[in-house]
C-alpha cells in the first residue's frame, strides 16, 4: 500500500506483482501494452526502479523470464485499514490482463467486500474482460468462497481454536457478502485515450 499523488484517490494497492523466474524476490510488475495510449505508460517506465524490464507490446508477452504472482499480504493491508480510504487497485498493472487468473481477481474482490468502509477504484484497458468477469453468473459464488479463504488465512487455520476465535471476524465476512453483487463500494472504469477507442 502506498500514498499516491493521484488527485482522485488516496492510496494505491498492488496485490498483483511479478518477479524474475527462479527468484523469491518481490520484483516489480508486469503488464502488456494494448493501445497507443500505453506508449507513455508511467508504470512501464518505473519498472527500471525495480531492476525489472519495461512492459512488452500486446501479443508479445515477456513471460519467459517474468512470473506474475498474487501478493496476498497486500489484500490484508486493505482489510486491516480502518480509516475510510479510496484505494486505486493495480495502478502498476491491469487486474484484467489475460495473465491474471480469475482466482486472483476473485481474491481482490473478496478483499473489497471485506472492507466496505473503503472505496475501491479499478481501471482497466481491457473492459471486455472486466464486463465478462463481473457479469458471469458464477463470479459471485467464487468471490464468496474467496472471502472465506481470506478470512481463514487472516485468522490462522493452524489451530482449530484460533479458527473458532475468529467467529466475530467471520460474521464480518458474512455481512460483507450480504452487501450483494455488484459491490456498492467498488468503482469500475476504463481509460480511453481518444473518442474512437471510447466508442
């Protein structure tokens, strides 16, 4: 989680990260440029700070040496923060890139459900996949399962009594899910660099 100078949000959160294959280091981020507007991508330029390669063009994936992964601890940071916050999700990548499995997206949305006091902002250059994901009738059930997975991870499943001790937290999970789908605290959008692409 990081404070950001972006005027319309408070913090950025990047649970979808990337590392060089064969390493355990946090690394940087991965994305693929899909339109002319991506040519000036700030996130691609910033990868050099992480000693990481810039993003490749669409259809030219650079996944031989780069391994995307879900940084689950970032999800817990969002859930633990109590002060109402506007979170810009995945400002260094695209949550709906085709290298991101639905399971990771489910966990991101589960964290959003578990943090209803926050506003969660998601922008994509891939609105087709975003629409497909959010309108899939199976998505709400998968997100519900992910809520329970996150709560299990957060509470510590190693000892049964610890799980039982998390009943109050699990009430929070259940009430979060009763908020319904789509989640009222999530703002979804796409960025378009010109009218032609907007249409």
